């Protein structure tokens, strides 16, 4: 059974169609990367999967459960999904260890000592243990984003959604965040990730999905899609990316 199945999903804001019949599935341990220009629908798709936005039509299954059913409990659904956005969204008044354990304790009911032990284990593994007692404003942007990712994986979510997690970072900090995503891939996390980092998409993705105008235009293995795109819109998009100076 797929971890995620999106079927015929549509979403509009007023007269503006943002998602126009999206069909997409993810298997367990698969990493799927969404690419496309700003406004293509990538972020909105992630927000509908996490039930931040309600779909107008279509169905989303998480582990076989219809999470677009009106009777579905949004909080229970979100407890099964880890999400990291462009901006870190850490609580400035809480230390790193408290930011990481808060949802684990209050949403998942993990005892305080067990949550702290799990958090310290992750921080140690990812080279952030020395920052456990720091406040977010004492960390670099890259460190804050890595903390946000640790918070998202604290409870081993079924699905991890990453939305342009490097776009708010200085270029020199991007690498350390992407290194962490590489680690998650090796650990077997199931991830759906929107990014403009084409070279990274090539490296980490099992499948790349190109979106434009709220539709999936083309998808395939990284080498297949990036080196031998078939659809004219995909070709034009990748040419623009190359002219922008990024090597894909």
C-alpha cells in the first residue's frame, strides 16, 4: 500500500485555479521532489496534504485512510505527518530541546523524560547536541532549520513534507540543511519535497515531478527527467534554470 495517494485533487482561490486535477502517489521510503516555477502549485499541494488547505475536489489517502473525508480529524492526521516550511517557525521563548519535544509531549503524549532522551539522541546523531540549551536566536539560520527538521522527525512520522526549506537561507548555509535531508533519505524516511535546488533534486530524489499551472506535466527518475525531458514545458523550465546559472 502506498503511504500517500492523491487522486484528482483540485483547489482554487476564488477564480484562480491552483491545483487542477493532481494525481500522485508515494511508496514507503520513497523520496519524491516537486519542481516548477513559483506559483506552479507545489506549496499548495503540500498544504492540502497537511490539511492546512481544504481541497475543492478529489481525494487524499494517507496510509489508506481518506484524510479528505469531512469526518477526518485534522489534528490526528497532522500528528502522522512531519512538516518543515521555508521559515523555521521555532518558538523564540523556548530552548532548542523544548522546541523539539513540545509536540511530542503534548500531541503524542510521550513522557517528558522519554521525549528528551529521544531529542538528545537525534541532536547527537546530527551534530547539534551542543545547541540543546540554546534559544533559537543564538543559532545560525542553517542550525535553526536543522532543528526544525529534527522536531518534524521526533515521532517517526509516516510522511515528511519539506517546502522550500533552503529558500530563506544564505547560500553558505544551504549545504548543512541538505546534508541532513541526505541523512534522512539513508534512514528510510518517506519524503515529498518542493525545492528549487536542481542539483540536489538529482542527487536525493527517487522521482522528480515537474508542475506547472497547477498540473503535473511530467515525472520520472532524476536522470530521465533532468537530462531527457519529453514535454516542451519541462524543457523550457530546465533551460531557464540553466540560464539562471544553476547546474542541473
